[in-house]
């Protein structure tokens, strides 16, 4: 599967550090964040998990203005992910970000979703299935709904037709 | 008094009003002749369908288009009751002339049922026209309109119109039946498309169609004929040379329909909308100017159409861009095959790289595409067929992003009268079965002996299974399988004496 990831990277306070992992065993990238990643994965057709891990950020990695508001925050933001040349649309917003809080308050959530901004250290995780095109098509359900119309196509009728023709003489 | 009644008869997919009755109505209006359209086809799908149990409707519906289908007494009674109520309405109106639009072969059985019951009850002059005057199922041309002859020989009609209404209907209304196209095997004189009147849809219940658009869809026409000459297509024979409306004429017509019927979605029902690149560009540009002048957003109108695949030299990225902004919604494209060799044999006049360019541009500008594919062209080898499957796979990304909204694989290649394949079968080394002329599905290619009718059907079914597995929305599969099964059984009966 082709996997293309585009990020916006805030590096004024130094390069954010990233790991990109599939299924907890396949490390695709590990080091300073890049704006673009292009991978060619050889993974079986089954459910998978993509993780983008932001790590190594310290308390010094954001800069405050005179009012105490964050002026610069070391982070990456996911701009796009393409699987087999197909851009993820709403699927991208299904990804969950599990932050590692430096000082976790009770009110802070265990994970944030939808979220594409990786400001805290932590893991952004997206479950997907390969072949990606089939997974995306099944989830998106584009196009007209033909059931109950004269345009319909029924799998059972196709199956019986195959069986019917298979045994007929070739005339 | 209504002088002329125009009928639409089943079975035509009820997606939008039919153009032919609206064209005739426009012609009659121009002649100041009082007329009315009865949309029996829509009533069949919207009311009759719901007035009987689903099983009865399915049987009746199959009866209309499956050759050997028979109905029980009860099922036939249901159909006749539906027909009789329309006959009552026709007789009540007592028109001078009844014009019946026989849209295709799928409207023939209903036409016969209707006329068999109507004729004993009235002397109203009955005139039929439309593509359904011929018996061919996959073509629009035949040297002899056999269905029209059948109706006339059985005294079910008084006259038929073969070809264009623009040059025949005015003559008939003047009492002149001695004109090309009226009761003749040859076609009516071609009209000048630049002189055509606007269609009149006032008798149609536009919003009751299953168009999928809340404000309905209207048919329009950009051209007659085709710029290309594909070997399996009879349009050049049936419709003559390519004649097209100017970009300005087309834009004005669309704006007229919007202003009169408040419809913003249109379907061009002719062979292609982008045959004259210059006029098509002008049409899109004028729509954009209209939007701007009236403070309307891009894509305020939507239009769908058949379109051909152009190369990047012929159809620039800017053409796709203005097309998308003007409102191009869905383009029906005869991609036909994934093999460049087979496409060349078909005279499709484009290659796979052109299709890739077109698809990327359609996707970029959010224009939907509907694929038409022919399985079992005479020169299609197994390797060529595999390329068609590969083409489906390669374009799966456009299913995922919503560009491709459907695929139609037809019922395997048939050879129809009026096509280059019919006229010159020797060019592809095609022969008929049992010494007959190659026609319909009854042909073989000497150079490709493995491509039997059964093999073509098996490939067709395989392609359907594959397309569905890739997530393509597959159109008309059930109907097409019924037709192929029916045809093959007929062939078995004819050639092998096997009856199922």
C-alpha cells in the first residue's frame, strides 16, 4: 500500500521528533519531523493501526507572550494522508490523539478526537483496513442507491447466473 | 378540443421526462395546434407499481421486456386494467390524432397491448414513432422498421414516423403523408438543429420522476450525430453527420428551461456534449457569465451527458475547470475496454493515457463519471479482457473519491444494423452462425475462435463480480442478466434444440 503523509511542522523552537509506526512493529520513520513522508508498505489485507507519535517535547518547547499566552508551540499538524493515492476525508477525523500530559489535570481527556494537532507529546492513532480503497469505499457509500429501482444489481442473481451458464453447452 | 394527444408508454426508466414528446409538443405549439401529453410511463412506475403486489408487478414488468415471458390470467388482468383506464381517458379526450412515442424495444410489448385494446373502441388516427419502431435491441438503426410494419400489418396503427419529428410532424398536420419518414423504410429528412424550437414540458409532472434531484431533471439535446465513427455504433447511420447547437443557443435554451420550470438539473440525451470543443467551451463560459450577472454561485445548474474522451491537446485543463464550475455533474463515458488494441479496433480514437488524463481532471474538478464498458468485442483476447479488469482496478481510487458513480457492462457485444461491423464484418474477420449474416450476439471472429457466446457471457459475469468486489456501483445488472439468459436460451433452442 502507498502511504503519503503531509504535515505542517512548527520548528522555530527546534525540530519536533516523530515516530511513524504501523501495527506496533513496522517503524516507517523515526527522527526529526518532515513535511512529507512517502512510504510503500507491504502489509497483509486486514485491519491495521497507524500511529504518529510526537515525543521529546519539553517544557521549554513553547514560548509565551507578555500576557502568558502561547506564542510559539512546537508541534506538528496532520494536513493530509493518502492511502493508495486516495485522500482520507472524514476518516482523518476518526484518528484519536492520546496525549502524554506533563501535568495531567482531572479535567483533561484520555484522548482527543477529532484532532489533527499534535501539540503535546503523545500518539495519534488511526485504525484502517487494507485494501484501503475497499475500506474507504465501504465507509463512504458514495453514489446513487439503486436498491428497489429497476437499475438494481443483486449478488444472488449473479451467483445463480454463473452457475446456470457454467453447465450449459457452448453453442 | 385537444387535436393531438401524445403518449409516453412503458417501459422507459422514469428518471426524467422523455424528450421526444416534449419536442413534438414544441413543434405543435409552433403550428398553433392544441395538444396534450399523457405520461403513461410515469403512471406505470409511480402508481401501477404500487397498486399491485410486488410479485405481480415484477412479473408484469418482466413481461414487457423478456421475450418468452408469459403471465398468469390474474397478472394479465392487472396489466389490462391499467391499460383500460388510460384508454378511457384517451377516448374521453377524443383527439384527432394519437401520437405514440415508442422509446425503445422495451416499449413494444406495452404498445401492442395498448393498441390491441384501443383500436376496436375508436377511430382516432394512431401514429407511432421513436427508436422502438425497429426490432433491434441494442441499436437505433435498422434498414426496415419491422415493429412498425408489424403494427401496420395488424391494423394497429395508421402511420409511422421514421426519424426526425421536425421534418415530418408539420407535414402530417398539413395532411401531407407523402413525405420521407412517414410510412417509409428510409429515414425522414434531417432537420437543421440550429432551427429547433424549445421543448415544452408543461404536461409532465417533473418532480415525480426518480431523478434523485429535488428540483427534477429535464432532458436537453446538444447535437445529433457524432464526431466519431465507432464500429459498433449506428448513430452516424441513424442520425447522419454531426450537427450541433451553438454554445450560445445551448446556454440560452438551458436558461429558458430554468426560468420557465425552475429546474436546475439537465441531462443531455444525445451521443456527446463535447464534440465541438469550441461550442462546448462557449456554452460553459456563457453559463458562468449568467451566474455572475445574476449573483448565482458556480454550479448553480447541473448538467449530465454522454461525453467522449479527448486528449490533452484537444481538451485542455482549463476546459475541465470551466466545465466543472458551469455545472458538469455526471459524464457518461464509453470507455469500452482497457486494451488500447481493442479500442483501436473499435475506432474509439483514444488511448489509456488519455483516459487517465480525463479521469484525473474529472476528479480534480468534482465531475462524476459513469463508465460504459463492452465485454466480448470480437478481437478481445483473454489478455485484453484482463486489461479491462486492470482498468477497473486502476480506477478504483476514483470510486473511492466519489468520481465514478457507476459502471454498466451491457449484455456483451452485439452487432447491429447500420454499424460498420454489420456493413463490413470481413474487416474484423467476423462470420455469422450457421451461414447467417453476423447479427446480434450471433457471430464469431475467425481470428479469435475461443471467444464463443458463452465465453463472452462468462467474461461479462466475471467482470460484474470483479467490479462489485472493487466497490463499483453496478447498474442494471439484474435486467442485463435476465436479457443474457433469455438470449442464450433462445440460442440453445434454435441451434441445439435444447429447451429449458
